[in-house]
C-alpha cells in the first residue's frame, strides 16, 4: 500500500510541474504566473479540487506519441471565492504552449457541464497559442463543443474570461461569448489572426500589442471589460466582481452586512449639479455616494466614457448602475455608449440584478459618422434592453433628459418602476435654444424676442413638474435624499413579479 501511495504522490508531483521547471522559470521571467499559481491565488486558500490531472492527449501524428505530459495543457476543477462555489479552468502555457487538443477540450467541456448542472459561475483563465495543429480537425471539433456550452450557459450562470497571455485563433471565440473579459496590460493579447498572418494577407506590419493588446480591447474595440497591471491585481479584481454576482439566474443576490445608514442626509448632493446647465459634473460622485461605502466596480471604464456602467450595493445587496456622464461629450448617447449600456442592462436582467439609472442626457449624438455607423440600430439596442428588462428599474433624472434619449434611459414608458427627478431636471424634446429657434423662426433676428421666448419655453417645459403632472415622474425629490429613496424603493420592489410574453427568444437589433 505504501508503494502505491508513493507512486500517486510521484505522479501528482510530475503533473503539477506541467512543462517542467525550465518552462515555469521562463513563464516567471515574462512576468506571468503559472496556471496553478493563478488558480491558487484566485480561489480561497486550500479550496481547489482538481479534475483530470492525469489526462494526456491521444495523438500519434508528427511524433506526438513520444511527447505526452499529464494534464495536457489545461488545469480544471472547482473551489470557492469567499466561500461560494466557482468552477475554473486555466490554460497552462508551459505544456504545448497551452494549445487545445481533443483531450484538452474534453477537460474544459467536463468542467463547463459541471458548472451548468450545479448552477455556479465558471472562470476561464487563458494563456495559450490556439489549436494544436498536429491534431487538425479534432482540435477544431473540440473548440466547437466548448463554444456550444458557452451558448447554453449564457444567461444561466455567470461566465468570466481572464486573458493572461496570448489568446489567438479559435481560443478568442469562447471568451467573446462569456459575460465579462479582463486582460493584463503588456502581457496579454487577443486576435483572430496574428501579426504574421496579417503581414502575409494584408501587408500590414503590426505588433501583437498593437493588434490585440489590452489597450486596443479596452479603449477601441470594447472586447474587454477591464485591464489591470499584473496577474495578481487582475485575479483579485475578478474575485471582487464575483462577490457582486449571484451564482446563477435562479440564485438569490449575494448580500453582505451593511454598516452605512441609508437615512443620513448627504447635503453635498444638493450642490452637485452646477447652476449653469452647460457646466459638467462627475456622475460617478453620485454613484459612489449612493452605493454602500462608495464601493463601485465599473465595467468598461475606458470605453465610451460618456456612459458609466458597473456594480455597487445598496443596503448590502447588489445593484447595477447605468449613468450618463456629463464630463464626457456632455453625456450624449452615441453608438458606442448605447452598445456598452445595452449589454450591461441585459446582463443585469439575466441575473435578476436591479438597475438604477441616473439620467443627464442632451440627446443622441448627431452627425454623418454616427448615422453611417448605424446609430439608429445601436441606439435601438439600448432601448430594446431597457424595454425587455423585467428586473426592478429605478430612474433618477438629475438634469437633462432631452428627445428620444429621455425615452431610452429607463423612462416610465419603458416600464420603469420608480422614476424620480431632482428639482434641477429638464425634461423636453430639446434644449430651449434649439426649440425656440425652430418654433419662433421668424424672430431669430431679434435677440430680445428670442430671449423672451427662451425664458417662456424654459418656464413651461424645462421643469420636472410638467412630467410629474402627467405621472411620467413619480416624485420630484431632494438630491440629498436619493440614497434613502433608492434604498426604500429597492426594498419595496424585492417581490416584483413581471414576465414578458412567451417566446423562443427575442430578436434584438444586432
């Protein structure tokens, strides 16, 4: 018996070394952790239970039968994050460059199936060079099996991808179908075809970083939801995100003890909106003052900065925040902002996370670039997402709510549950100046008449009380009471029961 136990420990020791000490040293030299080090850092200490440690590939072509390594380039299993079950797989770059074989894919498929059956989040850590060329179509088939499971799990369990090295070819499509993607600056990149192929096909000379680095995907393409400085910070931030999320679409929202009062008055909010309607202010200040202890996890902070999306808590329970940002493009809605917010709203609706929307929007961004780029359809995505959502929806109009953008931003007409306005709110088809120049076109040459007309328009329409008179705004509230109002509203709406008509699935304007 002793010999058998010693043999088990020997085999485990070899498996844990992956591609060997030399390759582990090379991984560390690049500033990267190994697959097992990442898992140990990410999960609660001592909680990781590994599956399929001894799996090897079955390929015999191109001399592969002489090169077999236990684990076959991916580490899979489950553990806990702050005591809550999470399934995980991490590609091991020290073993065949983390490339995907048939056996490698089967390991991922097994952990995906277990996550779905047990209704717990799954986190994939990527550091790999794509499909294992020596296996040909068997590797491609493995990719498709993984993709199919991504689709079946979508909206059922949270799926998070962490890119911590190369992620190329077929490897990129699985993360693309997950809920969130995070990258590491300077050491991770994603692309369908690498720099060499790009050079051959299009004659463009580009580096891996320029083609698919963290800056590209967080600022320009919006593929990634965030990027951090190194492996350690990235994994700790993913742990933080998981703390906000329910385990599945039928699990309750996570709740933590809240030590901050919701009845205290924050007088600073009464002066947050400047006297001049054209002067900006930072909407994140409002989000942090409404959230428990100012804790706010922003999603896609570097992309479409004219709208802010992220998670916070109110009285210990998770809330999704969407807010126009007057500091950037005056908070206007454009194609990028609409897509960013629509995806976030749909995620919240999938997992029963209440949505709080702060509105200060002068309208949709005009211009040929936006129209040619499909603003109509992209704007409709956000409209569709809010209209479709059945979770509690609370809206606060802080200042401008003009034109179609007023409708889109979780208005009462899109089944908003509680719609509040600050006394500074301006709800109208458009701003006073533009409206007066259209209505009183004949008087545009007379500054005095235009000024009088503008004052009249402002008094008549640029006031929250006009909307309140019609019931489009449930109440005009004092800014300092916003946190208390939202906390009470969220508590009241906990048992909200609303269902859309049965359908196989909707056809959102993609």
